[in-house]
C-alpha cells in the first residue's frame, strides 16, 4: 500500500465489550474460570442431588456475575467516553494514516466532535485480530485501533512492518482464552452428565430395592472357603423408621440356624437361634441404614463394592464394568490396587488389641499387599425392571502369607418379599419383649 490508510468504524457499548475481551489476558481469564470450574467439578464428584444443584447453580451464578461485571464495565467506560460529547449511544471514528501521522476524528451523524493525532513512530508493535489491528504506544498503556475490511487490514500489516513495527501473534492469546472457556464447558457438561448415571452403575439398581422397602434374597454357594455357609435365605422389610430381617442359614454339614434382626436409630440388634428355636446369642452393633437393608445382597459379592467415608455405596473402581444385554459384568482389571484394598479390609477386621499383640514381622506381613494374588474376581448382575434380580459371583484369591486360598462362587437371587404378614408380626413382636440366652422362640 502507499503511505495512506483510511477507515471508519462505529463505537458503542458493544464495541467497548469487544475491546475488553480482546485485551483480557489468558492468565486473567483462567484465574476467573477456576472458581466455576471447581464448583462444577465438585458437582460431578458429589453424590447428593441437592449438593450437586447447589454447586452447579453457584458456578453458573459466578459466570453470570462475571459477565454482568463486564457489561457494567463497558457501560461505565462508554458513558465516561461519551459524556463530554453529548452522551449519544454511538459514534463514528474516522482513522487516517498519512506518512508518519495517525489521525483520529470522532464524529456523530457526520458532525466532527474531536480530532486527535498520534505519531506512528511512537508505536513499536501491533497485533492483528480478525477485524481489528491494535498498535501499542511505547512506554504507555495507550493502544491505537484500526478497523476495516480484511484485505485492507492485510495491506496495513505489510505497511506497519515496513515502518519497523513488530507484529505480535494473537494466536497464543486466543488459544489461551479458548482453553479457559473449554475447561468451563467441559466441567459443566460433566456436572450435568453426573445426573444421568452410567448404564453400568449397578448401585442405582440396588437403590430401587431400598425405595421399594422390602425384598427376599436367596444365596447358594457352589464353592465357599470363607465360611461354612452353603445357602442363605434372607427377607428384609420396613415398618416406619424400623427395619426387620429374618435369615435362614444352612451350613455344609447340614446344621442350620435362624437370625432375626431389627434396625432403629443407627443400631442393629440380632437374635441368633438354633434349628430348635433356642436363643444362642444376642448382639448389638452400629450400622448404617443402607448397610442393614442391603447386607444379604452385598455380603456375598462385597468385593464388587466400596463404601466411602459418608457410608455411600459405590462400584469398586478396580474393576472394568460393561453392559452385556440385561447384564452388567464386572471383571477385575487392577490386581495391584485390589490387593492393597484387600489388605486394608483385612486390617479393619482386627481390633486394636489384636493389632497391638502382633510382633513386628506379623505387622509387616499384614501391610504387605504383594502376598495377595487374585487369579480371577468376576461378577455378573442381571437387571430386570430396573432392579438387580440376580448376582453371579466367582472369586479365587491366592494368599502367600499366611498361606491360604480364598475361593467363593455362587448365585444370589433377589425377588419381592415372600414372608407372610403373620411371620412379620411374630418377628416384630420379638423386639418388644426382653430376651436372654436359652429362651425358646417358636417361628414357623
């Protein structure tokens, strides 16, 4: 181009907003983005619906507040600019470069309001944006803006470079801002996605039984090295704030026993009966409501689940979870972390007194996860009517010290409660009177 350039552009609040976003540094936008990102990430991690909603609304509120502040800034900046010139809603700026002089003429509806000149020699670098070129004056915060058609701006780029100005790329600036916006969008999408659980999330299919408030489960072991149990039939139901459970346990040697339990105010009371109905033992312990209700279902397949610090049941992350028709199949895929998890579970089974009685070698072996060698740990959950109706479990874990083999395999089937109302009344009545060892209870 020759030594002249001419353009006319409109200045209003929208233009001020555009310039603001153009001048925001990526680091500034990233810092502002982190607040809603943290809130959206919390919404993704939290389980409680109300907590998710609070985090999402708070994150959106911060974004709205930030955008409102930008608009407020643009309005304040434009009002300060326009007030000396009549306070009109928009103006035209005519820019002319002739030789080494940049001339700005401020106009409103063709009327000249002010003319300002700047020496091009005072500018050392410029940045080309889509429709704007911004040239910065040396040792000041003043920025000179040129607007015009893309072809004319490209000619201006060549001219400014010929005058010794250095072009500063806008790509890094734009990518940094897009990255910040992308992080916000991704975290928000994840937060919303967390409201729609995965089709492999078997916990929600267990929750369906809790919402129903009653069920009967039947577990049959084909292999069981962990206990003498051969089969177990359990029925659980709810009566107001109290839950009741009756279990019939059959052992490999043919012996059987019945356990009736109640749950209220965070405590489980269990009454253990032999086959003739004699009270052999009465226990009390603290458990969560979900733990009491779901224990007959979860216990045979407990390695498929984890319970976090807030007593929330979740899938074990050391397994791969896949949908296969009406089944969800879980297969162990991280043996090392699974071994560490099993070590932690074993430690938790000891009392403080038992741990203190161990010598140093025993304690070291207890902490050593390398002694646990899982050969296979597999589960299959059959889903019907949005509930788990069958669990097939198969585990084989070798333990090198103390040398042992843990092997369990079998099936748990869950269906609607099959205990008659009369039996329910008998079980509930047991907890309304004092019982002691040796008492005889007549249950059908």
